[in-house]
C-alpha cells in the first residue's frame, strides 16, 4: 500500500490512476457528536495527505496534500453532517479494501477549520 511516503526518503510512487476520475475510488465520511470524524477511502491517495480543512461557509471538506494540492473529491457535507463537522477535533483516515470494504490501514490526521 502506498498511502504514506517513506519517512526516510519522503518519496512516493503514485498509483497509476487518478482518484478524481477513477470510478473505483470511493470516499465516505462518518462523524459523531463527540467530535470524531472517520474518512473511509477505497484506494490509496496519489499524493501524501497532510491535513483536512472544513470550510464552514461553503460546507466543503478539503484534502490538503503534502505538495499543497487541494482536493475535494465531491464529498457533500450538508445538514446535520456539516453541523457535526464544525466541532470535530479528531480525524481518522481509513483505507478500506475495494472489494470487501474491510479496513486495511488507519491513521490520525489534523483538521483545520476555515470560517471564511
């Protein structure tokens, strides 16, 4: 799995696909009222994920990659989910198997709030 860069070299060989256009790349969100968010994704990201940023004004969740690239993946964050997202303080990113949807790897990430 190529979710994270090699810390010794900080390099990565991206998978031969784009998660933005790949129909097998799926991303789902789960959040609870205790301030915990889980992001499930079905394939590795092509770049290293640095942090997530929730824009409360536009109800968008941005994924900030290690090179500064910002991705949104078309994940809607509206209604009750958006309200709960405002208070999240802990995020777990979980890669799941494409076929079984069973967890393969999980890591904690930081989230930044953007209120403009």
